[in-house]
């Protein structure tokens, strides 16, 4: 006997930080919401994240995206307050700022250029001397030649935040279905009617795809969200030599302090498919960079290692917004910025579902960019 059709106002495929925050926004707008996850909600990329809330662009090409990132970062204090109040949990939110360090003259010039670029788009970024950086962070290497101070950056415990957001959503009335993920879109007469599940069907006015790097595996989704996994290996350290007080960056390597005394170190960037293996090479890469930034970490204890699969897109930008199928919304492809962009993603999806208009320009991240690119390629 087949399962009865589950009926909601909105169904969400994926129970990570993006799906959880969207669900909370939608239920607070008065919608009946169901989350469907193929695994245990919150145990994929959200669970693996270092939890940085860092709107600084990683390259000049990303600067047009800064306003959305800044808007999202500014939403965090209120979102954290609400989630902690509803869930009864602490999520370890810290607004300590970040230092990015350089070890050579060329590195100092790159930092100077990056600071200038960030200042032009309204971010607080200041080039500081090596001496000042070590006064702020005494454990830094004596070999650094300069640093960039980004005072507005923050972080939280991504595992705790995702769990708390899911609990908050549940307490508001969201139903969460574990181990019953979306297999395909349910489409009838030109609109998306809901989700075809591993067991049964879920019907809704709005269908939101927020399944991270697994989104493209849902039949009917890949043309709008051609996402793929990018593996990141990470570790947690404990150091008796002292504490670090700010997030520390060097290139793609970072060290993030936690309130419980751990230091999160990461992360590799590996295009190896759906591979969760922790490797000696990956750990070596992280440790070499971590001990270059903070030599005292050579004596730190490794207390945990893990991997996560980030959802990347062909242009490395997130995929957020409506499609040409009525009722189908996409919210995936956040790559290295899932925690950062969760609040603004949730707000935009709620605004569109409630008002058919949004408060932040999201044209650059529209899922229709991939559909239109294929159409142009086909007409050449």
C-alpha cells in the first residue's frame, strides 16, 4: 500500500542550514512547511563547516556579490537571538574579527590590493604591521611581514547552529522527515506540484530545492542547479601553548577559535566527487599551513578530523530564486558561503513566496542563468 500524499504550503528538499533557515522564515510567515532529507538533517556540509561569517570577496570577480553577503552577515545577531531563544541552545556566536597574514613582500602587496578592493565596496579592511598583528594575536609567527584586519567578521559553531535552527523550526510547527529524501520533482500541467519522495509524495504550492551538492541528483533539477561536490578536509586542535582570539587566514587556510577552546583548521579544496575520506595528504596540507601561521600548534593535539562536501556551481556563485516552472524555487550552490548566506537566502525565498518581490537584487544568482546559457549555446 502506497503512503498517503503529504500536503503542505511549502516543501523543502534538504535539511541543512539553508533548508532549516528557509523553513523557519516560511513557518513564521504563516506557511505549513515540511522538510524532507535523504539522511539525517544537518549532517552534511553544514555539519562540516567552520562557521565563518566573512563577507570579504575571495577574488575581484566576486565583488558584485558583496552587498548580498554584507546584508546576510548583518542579519546574524537577530537570527542567532531568535534561534537560541526558540531552541534553548547556544550556537557559539562570536564577533571577534579576522586577521589575514602575509609572509613575503609579494604577499604584503597582495594584502594591500585586497584591502583597497574591500574598502571600495564598503567593507572594513585595514592593512596593519606585523608588530601590531602580533600584539593582537601573540601566537602568530614571528616571520609574518604584514596582516589585514577585518574587524566585522564573525563566526559560530555551525553544527550547533544548524541543530538549533532545525529545533527552532520544529517548535514553530515545521515537520521534518528523516531518511525520506526527494527523488524527483512532481510536475503537472506546467507547474511543480511538489516532490516525489523515496516513500510517497509531498504536495505544496512551493517546492524549494536546498539539498546542497545532492540537489542535481533530484530528477528535473540539474538544468536549474548543476551543482557538484567539492571536498574539504578539516580538523580540530587543542593547544596548551595558548589561545587564538580571532579567525586567522593565509590563502585558503584558516584557523577559527571556538568558545570551548578548540581551534578549527581547514580546509582542502578537492574535486574528487562524493568522497568522504580523510587522507594523510589532506591533513599534511592543513597542518603545514596551520603551523606556519601559528608555530605553537606543532604541539597541539588533533582531537577530530572530518570532511564535508561543499555544493559548488559552474561559476562558483550560489543558485537562488524562481525558475520557469511555476512553484519551483532553488536555494543551493553556496559553495564556501553556506553559513554566511543562510539568513539572506531564507529571507529572499520567504519574500518571493509571500510577496513575489525581493528586497535584495538576486539576478546574478538566478537559476535561470544556466537555462539561458544552454539556449544561447544551442542557437550558435
